[in-house]
C-alpha cells in the first residue's frame, strides 16, 4: 500500500479544439487561433519544448498545448477520455 491517494483530473480538450470548414479547411485548430493541431504536434515531435512553442505561437497557452496532446491521445486510442496526473 502506498499510503496516499492520487486524484486525477480529466482533460477537457474539447474546449480548446475546434473544427470549422471556414478555418484551415476544417482541420482541427486551437480555438480562437488559426494554429492547426498538426503544427503543434510536429513541433513537439521535432523536440520543441512547450516554452518554445509558446514563443513561436504567442496566441497559445501551456494548457492549449496540453489539450493538443490529449486530443491526439484520444484520437489514437479511441478511448474518448484522457486523465492527467494531479498538479
């Protein structure tokens, strides 16, 4: 027994991600921006740190980048839910 309980919070990525045919041809983007999710994911895949992504895309927040990762995880696994470790 560990002697403590971890509480997980669910990531509400849907409030950060939108698809609108009038914005980037319906490609998923971060709400209120024209930044496609694939652009953020490509930056992460190339080794960029969140701080660098925020510098490159000042309309983003650390939480919106986290939402992109959660969205990608759900899309890949099809589970519909991503649980994050406690803060």
